[in-house]
């Protein structure tokens, strides 16, 4: 029976880290189902969802800490199961930008959570623009059955206006 493992790694950024982590995954006879990598400041961050049989997952759990030590990475693993599929009616993209203020992301995600909208991915960054710090965020969203997209669009538009943001909420193509 296939097992799943979430692996995270964070540490000083340098060339070759992904290659060494991917090589370990292959040597342990696991498969990378999903992965994300980003650089935050000078720190490399990586998260993977692996699949393999019990022996393969156990082996990577055993070998990863040594590789993490060698690469100066803080690593963590957690066993998991496949995500249960919910009845999704539609996929949407929410994209907004504006002045970077404390609480903006919390307000937007709070509205989404109040409607049980699942955030499939989120990417947010800040940049300097117009002599102030600005931010840009993009999310992919899954609207469950029974959620009216036009009501969500109206509420999001109102909240974005209140927060001084510009953006759009549209069906994913």
C-alpha cells in the first residue's frame, strides 16, 4: 500500500541542494508527487510530497537527517495520507495588489474561510513602488458545491476596496 510523506527543508541557499535532495528521494525508491521551492531572504526553502512503499518511506525518514546535516539544512518529515476529494464546483484565481499593510492577508483569507473556500496555492511578495512598500498576492481557489461565485466576487471586491487594493477574482482557465 503506498505511503505518503511530507518533507520540508530550510537552510542557506546554494547551488545543488535540490539535486542532492532529489537524488536521495530516487535512491530511497520514492516518487515526488508535488513540490515547491522558494528563496526567502538568503534562505532556501523546499517542501515535497513523496510517495513510496513503507520500506521506502522509512528509509528516507532515516537518511534525510544526515543529508540535512551535511547540507546545513533544517529538515522535518511528517507522514500523511492522500487528500480526500471534495465536490469542487469551480476553480478561481484571486489576484490583488496594493499598499503592504499588516492584516491584509488575514482579512482576505478570513473572508474565504468564512465561505469554506479552499486555497490551493498562495504566492505573495512585497516590492517598492510609488515611494512605499507594495504587495502582490495571487491565490488559486476551489469553490465547493453550494458557494455562489458572484456573492464571493462582490464580497471580495468590497473588501479589496476597503483595504485599498486593486485586483480581480475570475474563473481559472
